[in-house]
C-alpha cells in the first residue's frame, strides 16, 4: 500500500477548468525516508517503514537512534509502517516524495481528530434535547431516558451518552487528489481531513479503490 506521512497545512480553494470552486486541504507530504523494509521471508509479511520530520538526536532514545543510524536516515521523529501485498520495490535509504500520488487518484487520510473535551449528548451525538415549553426550565439539552427501568435495570454498554468528544484516530476515505506539487512537497486533497493545522496525517491508497480493482481482475 503506497503511503506517505505529512502535516496538515490548512484549507483553501482551487478552480477547475470550468471555473467551479473546489474546496481542498493542503498537506505538506514528505519527504519521507525508508528506514526499514520487511519481507515475507524475513518477517512474515511485506511492509515498508517510513520516517518523517527531522528532530534533534537528544530527543530520541538509544534504540531509535541506533535504528535510524543503521538505515542511514537522519534523526526522524515519526515512524510509520505501510503493508504491501507483494515484496515492495523500495529499498532502505530511498526517499519518498509527494509525487508518489498523481492528480485524480483516490486516497485515504488518517489522523487524530480535534479534541473537544467532555461534551454533552446534544453536541457529541446530535440528540434533539427536551421540549422548550410546558414549564420546562432545565431539560433543554438533557440526554433523557437511555434505557429501560426494571429490566435490565442498568444502562447497556455502548449506549450513546455524554463523554470525551474528539481526540480519536479518524480516517476519511476516498478523497480525490486535486493537486500534486513535488517541488514544494505539497498534496491538495478535495474536502476536509482530521486534525488541527500542523497535525500529523497519513496519506495512503484508498482501500475501497484497491478492493474494487482486485475484484475487477
């Protein structure tokens, strides 16, 4: 599975040939360094480990420093692994840039969504709240009943309720690549992606598109 690490820069808009406005998110993708290649013969599966975002050597553990020195890559803060169906063509020390993708291709973007702290059920799950009339004074945004009384006599696991909202691993699927600027390491994808500006994101081939292509074969 082809993939690359990057940072969310922010949202803007592009114009297509017909003059229509396209909302896009700009991602600073790479450059990423291949720090390890795994094969089915040696590790039991095929994968490529990519490193991203240079950092000071003192900020890494001895194990991390040794691993990166062995690969010949600079001191990198982020390491992620991408699995492949067959033995990958990449080698240790190779550099992966934004041109790994092309315009018009579908990709999935994964990241950590914005944390919104402890939130009520109206904001977290879109509950309607209570009626705003008939003497109601403090139930406008209350959860209301969340289960039966005597049987089972308790709230069932997984019931939607107030709680931690956001700050969770999130993937947005099937986003179309609208622009690739390899010189400036930029990728523009159509639509929104998880996380605040500057957040780490992982861009990889669309899983649904890959499955569809396999079925077509």
